C-alpha cells in the first residue's frame, strides 16, 4: 500500500520560504541536500511524517507561476480561530474563515493562506474527515 510522504514546490528564496513555513505551520528543516544545480530542503514537524520538499534551482531569478494545474495543499489544526488570529498577528494575511456546509451539516471550516511564492495552503479545522 502506498504512503504519502511529501509534496514538492519550487521556490525562489530559500530563507524566505523556510521562515514562512516555520512561522505559519511550525515546519522546520529536517534535511537539506545541496547539488550542483539545485538544493532540496525537507520541512516537517512532530504532527505528521509528511514533509514539504522545497526545491531551489540555482540561478533562478524570476518567480515561478503556480499555473492553473496547482490547487493547494492542506494542513489541519485543532483550533482554527486561534490559528487564524496567530497568522494575522504575524502579518501573514490569512484569508477569511469559511464555514462550508453540505446538506445542512458542517462539512468543513477553513481558510487559505498564500506563501511568498504564490502557493495556496488550505488550513482546516480538525473535524470529520479532516483530521
């Protein structure tokens, strides 16, 4: 059986990306691998074995376009309101909280935040299937 282990995004500024993901989601560098033309940085925290892989291509100056194929990746939190307040206090500009209902019942509570390279991250209240 397959096990999801990481998601990769390309970033321009390693320090800026590591700072954002550290502040926003308490992700820290688990490993950093330098190669001749690129660097891989794996970020993780104690909540999950899943990692975010940052790829930094040497010499790249222009921002990446997330494109119309990228949607988002998601994290879950125990207290959505306090996380929204914390991210707002850090100046990271999270979007508004959405209560998403289906057939009269709450399916999800969430908001989106955008990282420095334009990638969307969905932050969900732990509830139902979103644990």
